[in-house]
C-alpha cells in the first residue's frame, strides 16, 4: 500500500492577478494528522479546495490517494474519496439532524443497508443523538459544527479535510472534536487540519507545514523547535554563579551558550545543549565540582507559537 495519500508538484492557483498558492510541493503520509498553519489570507482554504477537487489549479499537479487531480472523472472520484469541513458547512436548516445525514449518505452512495447504523453512530459520537429529530436550524454554532463533521464523515473517507474545526466551540465541544480526530487517526484515517490554534496543532499533529502562499517549512513540531531554537535546559541554583564559575563551565565542549534567566525568583541559568539526555549528568557533576548547589534541572523548549512566528517572518523576508 502506498504510504503517501496527498502529493503535490508545483501546485499553483491564481485568481486574476492574485497569486493564492505558489508552486506547492508537499507529501502527506497515510494515517497522519497534518497541520497546515498560516495567517489569514495565506491560501490555506484555497489549497484545501484544490486538493478536495472543488476548484481547479492554475498549473501544477496533485494526487489524492494515487488519483491524479485534473479531469472530471478523476475529480469526481476524489470528491467521493474525501470528506471536507469548510467554513460554510452546508447543512439544511429545515431538515432534522438525522435527515441531513441520511441525505448526504445517499449523495455519497452509501449502501442503503448501512445508512441508519452509520447515522446513529455519528450522531452518538458527536453527542447529538438526543437531538436527532430536531431541525438543524435551531442548533447552536457548536452543534452545527459537530453536525458538519458528522456530515463530512458519513461516507467513511480515508482522508478528511478539516478547516478550523474547533473555531467558536466551547471547551467541551472542542475537546470532543479533538478526541474525535485522535480516534480517526488511531483507526488509520488521515486528517489534513488547518487551524489557528497552535496549542491544538502541537497536541494533535504528527507533522506541520507553515504556509503563506508557499510552503515555508514542514516537519514534526519537535524537529522544527530543535532546528530553529536548539535544545536548552534551565538550571536553578541556590546562589548565582561567579564569573569564574561561568567561564569554567563554558569550557565544556558541548555547551554552546549560557545565559542568566531574567526575572527568575531564584538564580537560574539557561544552557544550550545538543543532547541534554546524554550531557545533563556531566553538566551537573561539573556544577557540583565548581561548588554550585543545583536545585532543579528543567528542559526548556520553544513553543510551536515561537516556531510559527519565526517561520512566517522568514517567509516574509524571502519574498
């Protein structure tokens, strides 16, 4: 089985003079949650609409589960092959929750004998089973969002595009959606997630791509943090180091940088290390030899937010 479910080659989309997506080259592995991160107006929704065969690219190519984007027969097959949650979920307000899902199940050619069980499963999963007979027009924004996710999943697509799935949801509903995403991944599904919630992306995504008209960089969140900011530890001490102690400590070959931590309640230093797990014991022994009293050694990691803004600024500088 091919491990790549999305592949693009120089994928480009223009709207008159506006270049929305610029020569996108990307691969997304099967069974991953891939976070597609970027500011408003970056071209994320345009990319999703191209990959879901809702609009055509201006140039370039893309393959969805091995199916080439670009001709009507293939595009129809792709649209049946994916689920998509957009900013405008397209529900029928005068129909009940059950009838909405039944309608879309038939539209996606779900076998008649499977429709009722699938509708019940999705409404129960989304916490909407007790409201199954109610018209969707009376649902809250959070309930409508959950209905839209259920609609996108009614034909059990192997690839699901979610565009800001927790936007505007209360904490309980947002947690339910996150749990749903993790369940899908555990079952082998692939989720292409656009979100402005960087904490959510850090928790859910196997890989992330930072995008603004073009793909600036992609990797796992942990690798991006290390590539951009290295790895550091904070060492809390009983007393501040003297200049001589600091100078001697910096002679250790694996220490590339040592800085005092400002505004700390206790004397604390931040140290850059290439491999903290291997080097921390030597570091602590050296501090003790120098007469320092070590109270705590704590890993210090840049946040995904730090990574995001650094890469967006990098992308701006490269334009």
